[in-house]
C-alpha cells in the first residue's frame, strides 16, 4: 500500500495488487469489512482520519 497526501483534504491510497486480486468486488459486505479495517489501520498507525 502506498499513501500520497496531497493536502489536508486529499489523500490517494494505492492498494497492493496482490491483495485486491483475491477480493470479490461483487460482495459488498466483504468490501466494507476490508475497507473499514484498512481505514482503522490508517487512523491508528498514521493518525489519518477518514470521513465520508
């Protein structure tokens, strides 16, 4: 994963291709769980708060 912080309101997150090729993008519940865990990690490790 790579994070580019453009400014206070604009952050681009590049996901690892190996991780997302295993994901089923049709399963919205699994995607929600994955991204919730990802954003919680960003919050705890990098103090990046995600809203929206």
